[in-house]
C-alpha cells in the first residue's frame, strides 16, 4: 500500500503544482492585461496630444492664409480707390475747365459790365 499512497501523494503534489502554475498564469495574464491597458491609455493620450497639436497647426496655417487673402483684398481695394481718385481728379479738372468756358461765353455774350439791355 505504500506504493499506492506514494502514487496518490505524487498525484496530489502534481495537482498542487498544476494549481499553482494555473494561479501564476492567471496572475500573469491579469498583469499583462493591466499593462496593455496602461500602454493603450498612454497611446491614447499621445494621440490626443498629437491631434490637438495638429489642429493648432492647421488653425495657425488657416489664419496665416486668411491674413494673406485679407491683405490681398485690402491692397486691391487701395489700388481701386487710388484709381477712382485719379479718375475723379481728371474729371474734376475737366469739370472746372467746362465751367470756366461756360462762364466766359456767358460773360462774352452779356457784354461789358455796367451796360444794361
């Protein structure tokens, strides 16, 4: 019977070792899952940070582009205003000349001052 009890003892020890290995494997699996979650959270945080930086960069680029376009619009507006001023000045000179010519014609038709009809 000693052989049977030794055999049963070996089976119990093997079962205990198997249980211990199983528990260690479960603990290691839990640790791996926790580590994976921590790494995933780190990756997510980095991705969010990179996305925010990329968004800020895109906003800065859009703002710079808008400033360039606004400057172009302003410059074209100033050029157009200058052109209109020049046209107005040229027409003003023509208008003054026209008025003076009319006044001189009227003055010539009316005759010298002091003589009435």
